[in-house]
C-alpha cells in the first residue's frame, strides 16, 4: 500500500532555499528522502541534489533554470519572497509575477498527482475587499504585461507586499479549478510573523510591538520549521483531496479575527495612541 506521508524518491523543486521557510523545507524534504532541487539568489546551505543560482527578477533566467534542472517533478515549493523594504515593483515582481511564471514553467513537467504550494501571508487575508482589481491584474498572463500594469497602478499596489500576497491567493484559487482536471493540486499558506531573516525588515518598518499584535493569541512568532511542515503536508499525497486552499498557519489568529474576538485595527490604533511606533 502507498505511504501517503512519504516523500521517498519524490522529485521536488524549491524556490527560496537559502534561508527561512524554504531552507527549512529543503532540509526536511532531504531528510524525508526526496530528491530536492533548489533555486535562490543566494547559495543554499542544504545538501541538495542540485542548486541553481537564480535571481527571480530575471524572467528569462527562470526558463533557463527550469530547463537546466529539467525532467519531471512531483512537487513545487514556492518560498522565495521579498519584504516591502525593497521597491514595490521588485516586491510584486518577485512575490507574484516571477513566482507565477516559475510555476507555470513547471506545470507541464508536474507528474499526475503532483502538487504546488506557495507561501502568501496573513497580511493578505482581506483579499476579497479588492477581488475585482486583483482579477484584472491576474488576467494579464505575461510577465512583461504584468510588470507594465504594476507601473501604471502604483497607487493601488502601495508598498507591494500585501498586494503581491493577495494576488497569490486569488491566482492559487483560480488556477486550482483548471489544474485539478490534470490531476495537479495547488494551495497556499498564510503565515503569521515568523522568526526568519525577513523579520528584521518587517520590524524596521512596522515596529516589534505592533507586529506582535499579528502574533496574537499565541503571543509568539512561529519558527521556520512550523511553517515548513504544513507546506510539506499540502504537497504530500496525504493532502490528496485538498486543492485551492488558502491555509492560515497562524495559531488561531485568523480564527480570532474572523469571529471578532481579535480586532487588529482597534489594537493597532490603541498601540499607536499609546505612543508605539516603528522604532519600538
Ligand atoms: N517571516 C515572516 O514573518 C513571514 C510572514 C508571512 C509570509 N512570509 C513569506 O514567507 C516566504 C519566505 O520568507 P522567510 O520568512 O522564510 O524569509 P527569508 O528572507 O529567510 O526567505 C526568503 C528567501 O527568498 C530568497 N529570495 C529573495 N529574493 C530573491 C530573488 N530575487 N530571487 C531568488 N530568491 C530570492 C531569499 O534569498 C531567501 O532564501 C516569503 O514569501 C515571505 O514573504 C514571511
């Protein structure tokens, strides 16, 4: 009988395997017996089957990286991302446009029963408030066209982070409808604040005390591993009937917000009134 939890002999690719959640995924997948191929702008510290240096801002290089890894794959893990300390065009360019293009390059190579998972963010949980705009953006299916749209809509895009993650959630759900006809699943996660190298960027912008409000009610940041394990589950055969899911990995934050038990807007306003600001 097939072991639905097993990654033994599965061939997987990971975008963003240098640090944080992607590195944690890579380490655990190697331990589980997968053949792991990784790409990142910086060399991964994990002992992978292959590592390919790739700057996801370089769209033609994405195709070359996919061709050089080559072959068929069982699972695609999208963990690369940029915080909003970078220019908005780079943030949306990497977090959505490049991740989408990289994934689309892999889709013809994904074996029947294979799966894709992408890390979004709990900062994207209100995506439905601007669904029409996000769908307008997602309807542009070329990287050049999408980058031109971003340049024309900088006021909508803002700092790029929330917009890019909202776009990932909408694209994941829309793409799931077609892909399941080919036997491919696609899902996303919405992590709460996580102790990875990106955290210092978030803290420099938002301030630790305000960021900590997004770590309620558990009162702590997750570890990279606590984010990696659900990603590995979603791409395993054990999640064989899960597709188009946007899974909060936030230890009850979404539950609290959805039921009105946690009112982040009110808490942030109170913290600001109390003199909290990004330097704290
Ligand atoms: N840390 C958090 O609190 C948090 C919360 C929600 C969502 N996320 C998301 O989780 C994902 C993983 O981030 P993390 O927290 O592990 O941080 P991280 O900085 O450790 O990981 C990001 C990875 O992306 C790679 N990367 C960045 N720019 C790249 C480029 N141009 N080309 C190729 N690779 C590039 C980095 O080298 C790194 O390996 C990101 O998409 C991030 O937006 C993080």
